């Protein structure tokens, strides 16, 4: 596929995300803060690290910023707020002695369609691949490899696993979850679609644009 930027163009790693409503966001921030004392690598605060559910992480050419935001604006007009039910806490060993701790969310046809619409519209605008996704190519197989080859992103289509990452730990074992409330406290909707610059550990560190669904 021919992309509309070249290797010489300046690029930044970006994430297209669903943003939770105030109540759901407050729950995510509270739970992230409850885990901070265990050596967490970041704590959600919606200023430096935003609560979100990723739809598509990609490398964006700065020259395509206006096109990307225009795409998101049109998608926001076409889709309604997303109500994703919690599916429990989930710890993912991400290798190197580090692990993500998430609140997992159940998929439904509407959010699947929205992710696919984002992929179809943004993929032609991306500028190569994020460095972290390039590294995954060496070991990827099956659907993960196909997604990386097609979209530059492993978690597409049937591999899509919506979630809010509460934090990441530099630990060899799972964190102590006893301070956390039951997962059932995660109630609410995702009311906006946003474009964010990404930092390390999969964080969203700067809001570029957001639109009401």
C-alpha cells in the first residue's frame, strides 16, 4: 500500500481512542491511583496520562494531521456513544519483566464496526510503523502478523481487545489487586473519539483532537 508521507516527513506515534464519560473516567483514575504504590510506571490523571480505550495505534505524518482529524470528525458524526461492559481485571505480561494491568471490556458489533471504520480510513494516511510494532514483526505469526502487515498494528479485527489500561508494572509477578473495588464499578459510556500523541508504555500523553460521538 502506498502511504501519503515519506520517510523524510516528520512523524509522531499516535493513538485513536474512545474516551470514557466523566463517571467511568473517574473510576479508572481512582483505580490507577490505588495501584500507584506498587511501583507503577504511570498513574492516570487525564493531564499527563489519559484514560482511554485504544482503537488504532499508528505512526502519523505531521503533514496528515488535518486529514486525520477530518476523518475522526466524520466518524464521530456517524457513530453513537459506545457502551462497553466490563469483563474483569486483566494482567498482561508484556515481556522484559513488565506487565500491563487493564480493565477488560466486552466487544459488540457496533464497536467492532467503529474500529474497522477507523482502520479503513486512517491506514492509508499512516507513515510506516511505530518502532514498537516493527519489533513485534520479528516474532508475530498468524492473524497478528497479518494485521501488522496490513495495518501496522496487531490488535485489529478478531484480535481487537478493548480495554482501559490502568497502569503498567516493572514486575515479574502480578500486582496485588486487593485495594481495588470489584470490576462491576466500571459503569458508563465512551462518549468521544480522540486523537492523541503516544508516550512510552502505551500512554496517551497529549490530546490533539476529540469529537463527541
